[in-house]
């Protein structure tokens, strides 16, 4: 079983919490971390933008990334939400096993 971290940005804490609760509640992720206070600088609509955002990090299995991504996109208020999966290449084996157990 391969585990991944799914990095998501949201416009605020409430949206990030709602996305995280849905993912964990549907067993698409074992855990959700919500990190407030991020500032994003990005190009959108032909101009450099700067906005406050909240980061959501989800722990899941690689096999669930497509389903989780589809769910996040459906529930997210952005037109083009940041949802990217990052492989976990090592760590606490017991924790990685827990991710698998919680997402079955």
C-alpha cells in the first residue's frame, strides 16, 4: 500500500474544515490537518494576485487520490482548486498502516 499527502488550498478555515470533514467522514482520507495563515501569491486572469488562504493536508492511500480529487473539486468553491498528491516515501510504519486501515 502506498500512502500520499494531498495538499489543498482553501479560501478560509471554514471551507478547509468542511472539505477535511467530508474526506475523513467518507473514509477518503485518514486525517486532515488545517493550517491557517498562509498567503498565496499567484498569477490568475493575467495578473499577479495575493490572497490569504488556508492549507488542508490530507493523508490517504494512493489508490484513493482520483476519487478524493473528484470529491474535493465538486465541493470546492474555486474554479480551479489546488489539489496535488505528494508521495510518502518513508516514515513511521505503524502510522502508515493506520492510514490504510482508516481508508478502507
